[in-house]
């Protein structure tokens, strides 16, 4: 789960207006911790071994920060052009995915991240976006979300989306062209390069992880999106 404890955007600085809310950019990682709290407390008893990985970081401008145009190397050797430093979550998440899959060789992998504002444009604040490389696993996760009242909606992940993420001066670039328009699926397409053949689902919880104001039984602030779908999915496997 993506764990950006605060995301100012780095050198590609975000507008000041709602920057205080960027402490919620860690909600993917927090959802993973929520699952493990439930397991540790005995509320959830998985039938299989469950591994959680939370890459944690801040994204702030300073003299040592990534700059647009930098090329970085992921832990699996993939080189990445950093065209926008505010697309940083995928840079820490791709390392976490590649490392976890190489180290633990899981049967299935689910990541959660407040990855893209584009997912909010696509699905609003009521649905998390789901995409991946294995339709059976995608269906499992979406069904778990339905049962847990933590709903997810499948977004496409096409070869053309993966092609958009290929770099000019490196293997990949961390954003696609603004003219492409598909910001949320571009994030998923980028991550797909780091999971190999492992069945994998990416949940973009950017629209569901944070409540601007109280509604129904939710308080304002963090909603806990992702925790229930993870618990339901783990218990059902």
C-alpha cells in the first residue's frame, strides 16, 4: 500500500489550496495496516499466509529532490524518466511490488493507492477503481468489495495504455502524455510492468479514501476505504 506521509508534489509543486489534505496520500498503506491490525487482534483468521508491504516516504521540494527529467532505476533494474515529480507514488509502489514479488513469490497481489486524481474524475467519491492482469482475481476483489460495502469498479488496462508508459530516454516514464487523457489507467499500466505474471489487482482509492465532510456513518477525514475489501477478500480465499 502506498504510504506517502505527506505529498507536496516535490519540485512539481501542488497548488496551495488543499495541500493540507495531502496527508491522506498514505491511505493505501494505512489500509494495509488496518488489515494487519484485524489479523493481529484475531478478528480475521486468514487461511493462507498474508504479506503486507508499505513503502513510506514524503514528497517535498529541497536541494536533493528529484527533478523533472531525472532518470531513476527501480530495484528490478527498470529505468524510469521522471517527467513529473508529483507522480511519485507509483515510483515507491513499483519498487514495493517488484521487491515483494521477487522476495515472497505470492499467489496473488493486491495494491492500494491514492494514486490519481483522474480516478476521481472517472468514478467520483463513491467507487474505488480496480484494474489488473487477471480477470478472475479482479472479480474476486470486486465481489469482496460488494459484500463488504467497500465498492470497486473495474477500469480497463489495455496494451495501448502500457505502450503510453514507454520512455524516450529510459525504459518507462512516470506519466503519459496529457493528450492521452487516461490518467488513472496510465498509473495502473505503469505498475503492471513490475508484477510480471503474478496475478495482480491495483485499487486506486483516491476518490474514496478521504471524506471532505461527514456523511452517513462516516466522519470527515479518512474513510478507511480499502480495509473492508481487503479483509473480505483475505477471508474468502
